[in-house]
DNA sequence: AAAGAAAAAGACATAAAATGTCTACCCACA
DNA sequence: TGTGGGTAGACATTTTATGTCTTTTTCTTT
C-alpha cells in the first residue's frame, strides 16, 4: 500500500474528506519524526511504540571496498509492535 | 507522547477537529494492521515502511522454568525507517 | 493518465544487536 | 476498572547494519 491507498481507505471507512485525511496522515508522520528527534518515544496502544534506540560505536564494513569503518555512537528510530499486532500476524 | 498527545498536536497544527484527527489516526493504525495481516507492506516515503518479516523456527528459553521451547516459524510486523528519518536522529 | 524526479529496495561479508520464552509488578489509558 | 504496555532476568541462535550500485517504486506535477 502507498500513502494514497491508505488515505483513500481511511476516507472511505470514516467519511472524512481525502484532503483532511491526507493532511492528518502527513501530520502524524511528521509529529512522530519530530517527537523521536526530541528523544520522546510515542506509545500507541494496540498498535505499537515508536522508540529511540541508542547504537554504540561500531566497527562496520564498507563491503563494496572491503574496508573497515568506524560508525560513531548514534540514535536510530525503531518500532516495537504491540502484542495485539504481533498476534494478528502469527 | 501518547495517542492523545499526538491527536492534540495534529489538530493544533492542521486546524482539523480533534474528533476527525482521532478517527483518522485510529483508522490509519487499523489500516496498517489489516494490510500487514494480508502480507501487503505499506510504503510511506520519507517516513518508512511497515513490512512483514518472516522469523525462522527458533529455540528459546523459559527462564523461569529453565526449559527449552521451540518457537515455530512465523511472521512479525516491522518498521523500516526511511533514510531521512534515520538521518534526523543521528 | 503520463512523465519525471527521487526515494526506496536489494545484493554483498561479518561484528554487533536482537530475539524469544515466563512471571510479577507497576503505570496509565479508555 | 480492566487491560494493555513496559521492565527485568539467561543464553544460544538469528537477524541487523554498514556503503555503493542498480533497479524498482513512490509521489508530485502537468
């Protein structure tokens, strides 16, 4: 599914205008991004949590060149699905 | 942030009613869940992809009982953040 | 609907990170 | 108020994440 598919589906199921749905979906994504940038996790009951994970300094590989590089410590965005969501896919 | 926090933030930033925003956010989550249940991934450019990952059969431990359990092969929901999202947190 | 731009997916070897299980407890949301 | 979400523990195995390149897909504009 693409964003357009999602927007159409939501508009169909809720009766809300596609324009408002699109704006809301885009605002949702932007809000999650900004929140995690501020290291504030987002908990969505029954769906999952968008959380910040810390990654230690790491020795990685540039596999194209077969060289070693050091990746400094950094944060990554992660999603932890809720039990309900996981159970739905099992 | 909780769902209510997100809804308030979106309503504030877009001017859309909290009721409509709440309905849209809930419908968004439900649509993503149903899509992944159907093994149809959701691609949201600039945010990330909700994808189905296959987990192989695995031997795990029940540490309370110190016994071994076989977890059968199954699907899990996963999120792959976009490069833009990852870069924002680095 | 078509075109074009750009994001995203996927492949490679290997060190680091995550995974799964159960139980008990606490917090918070609807 | 009921229930979902988060946390901790052990440990052996599985999965991820790095850069670059090519191809595919998304998404905006016309």
